[in-house]
C-alpha cells in the first residue's frame, strides 16, 4: 500500500492507495496530463469531480505530491526508506508520503501539478444567513445547507475558471473555516498543469454544465453511498461534533449533496470508482 498523510481544514487525514491504483491509474494520468501540456505548449486545466466524502481533496494533494517527486528527483531511488526521506524533505503543508521501493519507474515524464479547489467560492456567511430556501416543506436559511450547489457563487467561479483556462496568473480564493468565509486571492495560480477539484464541476445542471467546457481533461470519481455516509459522519466527529449530532447533520445536509453528485454528475474523460480499501477502478 501507498500511505499518504496531510492536513485538510486543520484535520489530519491519513489515506492509503493500492499499488495497482498508483501504477495503473495515477502515474499514467500524470503522464497523460504532461503529454497534453507539452503538445498544447500552454497551460492545461484538468477538473476532478467527486461527491462529498470520496476523498477528492486528499487525492488531489496526493497527485500533486507524487508529480512533484517524480519531476524533481535527480537520482534513481534505491529503497523505500530513501523515497520516504525525499518526500518528507519536500513536505507541503504537513504532508508526507511513503512508497514501496521500485513502484515509480525512472523514465516517467511528469511535470509538477498545481492544485486548486472550488471551496473558496462559497457565498459569504452573511449572504447565506440573509437568504432562505425550502427543504422537505420547511423554510430554512441557506447556511443550514452550506455546501449545496446553491450556496456557491457560480458566476464568480465561472469567471475565475475562465482566467485559469486562459493561462493567466490570477488570484484564487480559499475557504477559511475559522472565519466561515472565503479569503479572496489567498493564492496566485501559476503553473503549466492546473488540477481543479470540487463536488459540482461536472454537474449536469443549468450553469454548472458550462464549466466543463473550460477543461482540457476531466476526471469523475464515484463511490458507494453508504461508504460516503460513514466517512462523512467520521469526519464530522473528528472535527469535534457529538456522534448523534454528526449523524443528524450528515443525513439532513451532506447526503443530499452526495446524492446530487451521484445522480447528476456527467461522464468524464476518466471515470473511476473508489472503494473503502484505497483501490480505484476504471469504469
């Protein structure tokens, strides 16, 4: 197994991927993106869409770290220990990765990948508090379903994606969970290969379906609904929620978004199913 540790929204995340997934899916994916970029001779934008709980942010960070390792290593590694030391030395935001010896071949052509997410395009908390919707016959504040498609600033997201796809060095917002609001222009997007991850990037709904037109390559991940529910409850508990409160929130909010993604995400260039054992399968 390949083990990856990182921090997401202040919470330690430990993920593992099968060697088969790394060798047969992830490394070929990075090689393909590199080949596409070299052929285009300009920036390419890849989109990764997956339902809540599917591990898309973790996988995006893993791909970024894997690409950086392959692109920057100077000498062929000789042992799993040496590889681990190299990755620890290249630590990005508290991340570390260990690979079995010989998993990564020496002749791979892979360029670095810049990863960005759509969470920075949440509508502001004040805006969500001021607007309501109806769910299950009850009028509720939008803040109660924060994370649903309608709680994102789709026009702003669309315009910023257009800038990224055009190859511009542009500002990109990130979501701050302490402020409960986006931080505008938290980072500047640069790089030849940009990977954008988010729940609704490939959603077949008005407005959202236009986003895929900016992408050079698209990736879709699906998973079993019950597995996603279990992960979401565990994530809520790890952030300090009471187990019963975590279950109520997931059933009233997160699962609606999971079903929206599973039912209305369009097919992509690369379609994968994730299982609970860290394996990914092409479909």
